[in-house]
């Protein structure tokens, strides 16, 4: 698959931004705990960051194509960097809360904010329909590889304490200062995008979305809401907190664990594109997602950190195979001019739903008796989502699947 300048810049910006997201996914809750906040307050701040991401996605959905995609991406990048600076300097709950919301600080460990929604809408316009899933697979490969490296970078506070004689809290503040700088560099890459990424000019207004496309997008969004509420219980920062509370392991172990999880996520995106070309996008989404969630249900029963980490990593090998296939399917069943709407609405519902669960998860995790409850709730909701999705959309294949049935695809042709 030939990588154009715009495609390469989007991949690079997404990679760098995801490094920062991977770092916050592991460290945010630990940092807030070191700052003296309770589990309930931590959950509220994680939720605030996800709510900020949902608000940004709403703005992208309603106005990005009119304001301009490049301007929108630059604005979001600048806000993210500013939020990182505020987070590094904060000491009061409400300052943390505001920094998380306006900076769209992502405790999920998954880069799924307004910038992602807009980038997803842009990518299919750079390739043919047969290469759409591959383009999104490489995009998600960049996201998850960056997220994996960010998780590994979560060991930086430990490194600072050992080699630079930082205090515990200062080691976290220095790390979040580096996060802010990384977000600024990622935003600067958007300055190189060409006018090709824009969907219209002032003389060519955005056409309306058809009623049929709205029906499909709203139905998908309703299902994605259920999946995302489940995912909100399983934010990386809360899973890291669970391992910390359950087994007493710190960032020197959690950073490498979530790095390995990110690599497992990244490695399967291309496999998902290959499988989607053979058994169909909907089948790939469902038949990889259910086993992954069954594995997570087993994690709380693990007798040791080693066993729990092993089950978690096997789960991570499967859990993300639905991502490029889900994105590709959503963008395939609408017209090209409707893709910002489809990507924006589905990402908005996911981001808003993610923001619902962390506060409840944080409240539950205050008690040792209910520490693992978020893992059960999250995995169970995701399995219900898979079954409902298969029932609703198994008879509506993507257009290229309708033409010739699922067929082999590779990144090297077309």
C-alpha cells in the first residue's frame, strides 16, 4: 500500500499522540494516588478526561468539515498539550479535574478522542475501497505501537527516582511534563497536511446525510454505547490500579506489562485486515472479541501476578482485532461525504459512554471485596454487545463483500 504524504503525517501524528496516551493509561491513577487522592476521586478525574474527549468528538462531528480539518486537528493538539502542562503542575482535585477535561487526558490507554474520529474519516479518501481496511489496520498499528511504547515509558518515574534522586511526586510531574511536550510535537505535524484532506471548500458545501445512513449509524452507535460502557470499567489506568492493589506491583512492572499488551494489540491489526477479507468484517469483529472477554473474566481468579499477567496478555492478543474492522465497516456502509458524520457520531457515543463507568469503577474499587467487580461488569457487557451486534448486522456486509464475497486482500497491491 503506497503511503502518501498526508497519510504518512497522519500516521506519524497518531503514533506520537498515542505514546502519550499509553503513558497516561498506566500512570494517571498512580500519579493521582501519590498526590493523595482517593479511589473515588481518581475515578472522577478519569471520567472527566474521557468526558472532555467526548466533547471534542462532538465538536468534530458538528463542525470539523466546516471549520477545516487541519485547523481542528491543530486546535485539539494544542489543548492536549496545555492539559498536560496543567496536569504536571496541579495539586488540587479541581485543578486535576479541569486539566483532565479541557486537556482530554485519556486514562483508557486507548487513543480514541476527537482527533482519532477526524483522522479515521480522512483515511478512506486516500485509498481504494479494497484497501480501506488495510489503511485503517496500519493506522491502528501506529496507534497501538505508540501506546505500547508509552506504556513502557510509564517506568520513567521509577527511572527518575533511581538515577536523578527525584522525590516520588516530582518524578511523576516530570514525566507528565514530557507528555505535554510530546503532544505539542504531534500537533505540529498537522501543519504539513495538504488541502487534499479537506472535504469541501466554501463553494462546495457538505451534502446532507441520507436517512438510511443515519439509521445505520445510530443503530451502530447504540450498540457501541454498550461496548464502551463495558470498556469504561476496563480503562488501562484502572487495570493498572487493580494489579497494584491486588498484587502490590509498581510501575517498574506495570510499564513493561502494558508495553507487552500494546505490542500484542498492535501485532493483530494486520491479522484482522487479513481475516476480515476472508470471513467478513462483522464476523471478524464478533468471533475475536468474545474469546478475549472470556479470558479477562478469568483474570480475577488467577492465584498470582504471573498467571494474571499471562491471561491478560493472551486477552490482549485478541481484544483489538475488532478495531480496524469495526472502523472500516462503519465507514463502508455510508457515502464518502458522510464519513465524518459516521466516524464522529460513533466515536462520540463511544467516548461519552467510556466516561460513564470509571467513576463507578473507582467507587467499587475502594473496597477489597469489590476490587474485581469492574472486570466482571466490563467483560460481561462487552459479550452482550458482541451477541447483539452479530444479530443486527450479520446480514449487512460491506459493499465490497456484497460484490464478490469476502476475498483475499494484501497491503502490497492496489
